[in-house]
């Protein structure tokens, strides 16, 4: 698994968790934005260094 694939998976999971999380347990909903941020940072730093 490449870093790009991991970052995309984190972005997808981060987008789905708030929707699913608020229906099951509210603390799960807070993990989604953190995963979105982490996935975005991975993609941004990958593009920034040109690797």
C-alpha cells in the first residue's frame, strides 16, 4: 500500500465516520475530522516534497 492509497483511504473513512458515527455513538463522529486532516496532510506533504 502506498502513502497515496493510505491517504485516500483515510479521507474516505474520515468522510464516512461522522455520518455513521453520529447515528451510533457521538465520540466516533469526532474521529472522522481527524482522519480527514491526517489524510489531507499526507497528500499535501507528499506533493510538497515531490515524491
